[in-house]
C-alpha cells in the first residue's frame, strides 16, 4: 500500500513551479470510466434493470454511494446500497485485471513530473483496493502518496480530499495544481482553492476562472503547469 503519511520538506517559498500536482485517477490517468459503467450495467442487468446511457454522465466521477444511490433511485431496484456497492466493486476489479489502459499522455506526464521532482499525489474517490490494483499499471514510484475515497470523511465534490492532500505535502492549496476529468472533481478542487486543469472524459467542463480545459493530457507539460500558477499570482 502506498503511504498516506505526511510528506515533509516540500518547498513553497521561492518556488519556480507548483508546490504540488494532485492527480485524479479514474478517467484522468486511467481509462476506467467505461469500465465502471460496464460494471454497473452488468450488475443491474443481472437484477433485471437496463441502465439508460443518459445516467452515465450523472454517476461519473463521484463516490460510489452517490452513484449507486442514483441508480437505485432511477431503477427502483430493491437491492440495498451496501450489497450493490460490493458487487460493482468486485465486478470492476475483475474488469481491471483484464487490463485498464492509461489515458493518452498519462505515462509521459508522470515521467516528466518525476524527472522534474515535482511533488505529486494521487487523489481519488475510488476505494483503496481499487487504487492499489491500478497502481501496478501507473507505477507507485511516481507518487509521494495516494489518497482514496474511503480514507477521508467526505469525498468529492467536498474539498476535503484536496485539502488533505495539500496538507500532507506541506503545500498551500493555492500553490497546487489539480488535474481532473469530471465536474465533480473540478468542484472539489476549486472549493479547496487549487488551480485546476480539466481534461473532460464523459461530462463536458467549461473553462472558468482558475479552471483551464485541455483536450488531452498530451497537451499538459511541466512548463505549462508552471505557467498556470504564474498567471494566478
């Protein structure tokens, strides 16, 4: 398991770039949003419910309790939230074992952040077991630590995950750049006071103050991350 202990010695004064980069996982670094929808669709199909694609953008990027709760409401299933959550996570992990491809530009970006010694953390609404499974593809060495949705009291869109990650790295939130793919994640990062780079996956995201929208991680470089904070200062 990747350490979730505070990381000391992160430089904030006199910095030339971001004090830290905080990265989302599903749909941002790993192309898993489709796998989550497949897992949800298969589990609900076994209960006799066909999920309408219209709900896909609603459940993307949020905690399991919210996503599954929404699907329970729209389908009217009598299955309970805890058992559905366990079933969907188990189905998802089986799908991941067959292979979860990285998003375009993800491997290059992680290698570049590591080469430039930029403190980097993974901040996800996914469970710890899910993160650990996908770290085999991502490489644990690229992250100072990882933070899962079951390791915080309130997950995205609440700011707690990004506030917690910034604090563990000893960085002010305003000196951090968050990379996200969903409106839920962007809302969490903005509420925490971070600069945001959004690379939309399923749901559209509009540019806004403090939110830069890119088409792909292939467009994101360390010099560009530096420029976002210079513009905000």
